[in-house]
C-alpha cells in the first residue's frame, strides 16, 4: 500500500469517527442544557419580582395618564374603580407569565401600605392647591385642579418557586413612578429609596 493510499485511508477513518461523534455531542449538549434549565436559580425569583414591579410601574403611569383630567372633583371612588379595571389585565398577565419561569406570581393591592403612604407622603403644602388624599383598596387619589387624580397604588408582590420566595411591598406613584419599595418590607411602613 502506498503512502498516499494510507494517508487517504487515515483521513477517511477520521471522518467516520467525527461523523459518529457529532450526534453524540449534540445529544449530550441537549441533555446538560435540559438538566440545567430544570434547576430553579434563586435569582429567578428576584428577577421575576423586579420585572413584575417594573411592569406595574409602567401600568400605573399609563393609567395615570389615561385618567388625567377626565374626572370630576372628589370622584375618588370612580377613579379607584377605573384604576382597578385598567390594572386588572396587567396583574393577570404578570401572574400567568410566572409559569413560563416555573414560579408562581401573586399580586395584591395593599390598603394599609397605601394609607401609611398617604398619611406621610401625600403631596401637600402651602404652595399646592391639592385636596386631601383619599385611599380606597390600596389606591391613593387626590383632588387637583377640579379633577380627581390617581396619585399612587400600593402592591404586595410575591414570587414563589420550589426553591424559595421573594416578596416586596411597593408603593408606585402615578406621575413619577416608584417612590417606595422594600423587599420583604413591613407592609405597614414602606421604605423610600
């Protein structure tokens, strides 16, 4: 057998071995990726909590704009009902999206956090011609310029998986976004950032 013939035979044998190894390597890669994805990383709960809070901030800001100047003065209950209706789809979407990450997301409004926030942080002062803040089921409203404005909404957000839980109470201000948050915070006293 000539050298050239022997070299071609070695090259052919190497090609056969590589061809046989490629499917095995792909199967191994898929197996390890599947196993790694099945293990819930504790950071997943916190990431989902952060994503949910940001989505709620956008939804409250959008709701504030949609309801701006569209109500009568002292229509606090009406604004609270409209706010509840507008935020319902976002809350439902966030709670159902948790299953994609193998977590359970629960979002509830927190009336006591809203009352505490309204008592301590409601916009007021000599230079402001605002009415008193009213709280209804975790929603803070205020009469401003002959209209009732959405001022803030307080939420309890909980993300649970088989490996852990991440919770936060957040008070999201309607006009300027989140103003109070605390991971695992006492819902009666939200912390300001």
